[in-house]
C-alpha cells in the first residue's frame, strides 16, 4: 500500500500525518512552529517530524507516494514560492522545492485554507455526495476557508482567493488589520464572538456566563457561550443571536456568489452543533437570493476538524 504525507503548517503548530489511500490518517503528530526561526529551521523541523512519523509506523520514504503541505499564506504554484505569509519568515521562499530536496519526494503545496477545503471535499462534508462545488469556512482567530469549483481548488489569478475574512460587511464598521473597515472576520470570527460576549458580560453582571467561566472573563470561549445558550441564559442567547446574524450575512454573500452544492463550517464554535447550525440556517435561508429554488446549498458542519488540513494536503496531487 502506498501512503501520502500531509502537513499543515500553522502559525502556532506544525501538524503532519501519514494518510492511506482511503484518506485515513494512520499516524499523526505535531510540533510547535518556531516562529522566530528562519525558514531553513522551520523546514528542518518539518523534515524531522515527517521522518519520526514514518519511523513510528515502520515505514520508509519508498512507501510514500507524495508529500503535500498547506501553508498560511499565498502559495504561488507557478514559481513554487510562498509570497506572503502572516507572521512567518517565508516571503519569497521556494518552499516546496526546499522540502522536496530534503525529503527526496515529490512535494505539492497550497494555501492552508485551500488544503483544508480540499480535505473536506474529498474525505469530509463532500465525501460520497453528488457534489461538484464546496465552500469550506473556518471560524478561528480570523475567518479562513477555501473554494472548490468543478471539483478543483479555485485559487484566483494570484493564488490568494477565498480570503472570506476580508470581505467587508459594513464599510463604516470596525477597522480591520488589513487596512479596511468592517471586514467579516472582525464580526464573525471566533475571536469576535468572544469579544462580543465579554462586552455583554460586562454590561450584565447577572449572566450565567460569569459562573460558567469561573468568574474569570479571560476564560470565556465559544464552548462556554453556547453552554450559556443551552442553559437559556438571556445574555448568552443575545450574544449568540447577534453573532449568528453577522455570520449569516457573510455566509449568504458566499452562497449568493457561488451557490455551491455544499458549504461547510468548521472551527471550535461549530462543535455547538444544532444550537449553532439551526439558527444560522434560518437566518441564511430567509435572506439568500434564490430562496424559492427547490435546490439549495447544503449548509453543514465540517466533518474533519483539524485533520482536514492534513488530509487535503496529502491529496493535493490529485
Ligand atoms: Zn480585513
């Protein structure tokens, strides 16, 4: 059996996995990203991690078909350079080639959001479905994602498409660190939800959210907020409703632009399941453009969690 190696290079961690032909991860591990290190040092950490995973499974590089890596930046597939990476020393580094030279194996690379969307398409939310197009949205520190059209990753003319987080939803809104005002991620990321909850808690000292976070507001996260919703806490419910209204604006925009077969949402918040998904669906499908069409985008929770990036990267060749 041939295996593939998938690597998800993040700003905080490097995760890697050995993936079999049926998209199952047979072995995975991670190491912290050496944020202050040079690109050579980071590449060397990746090489060590991959060799260690192979050794743990008693595998050799001969049994590996190819390697793929998702990177947090613009992955120029024409020249093999990472052209722009937030917070990592990768500006104009021929990343795939350097990795290929060290591991002596054909190496493919792409943006991490694209790799995760590809993973969901082939092995997660899109698996076994009659599906040609999929949008994957990840709610984290920002709002990231990827677009699959006609069963291929859509990258745009300069490989930096699908920056959903920087779609403006209020041009007079809150400033974003990209330089524009009112970007989607300032309202709809997991970070935004937490900020909105903290503001509401400071206005409502009786909210059950205080107890749920042990009276320590720095401990508030998405899980706690939806626990509050489950307990019918009024503040938590208002926070969640307000957040889902913002989230729905961007999701509706994406559906209006692409009308994909599937739109899947990942990130920690999506663990709240139907408490989160049902109100979101109600908000989206009451305002989506073609709301009377018989066929609608299937709006679902992503299935692979953090593994999407590893599996998608492993199959970038395909
Ligand atoms: Zn922005």
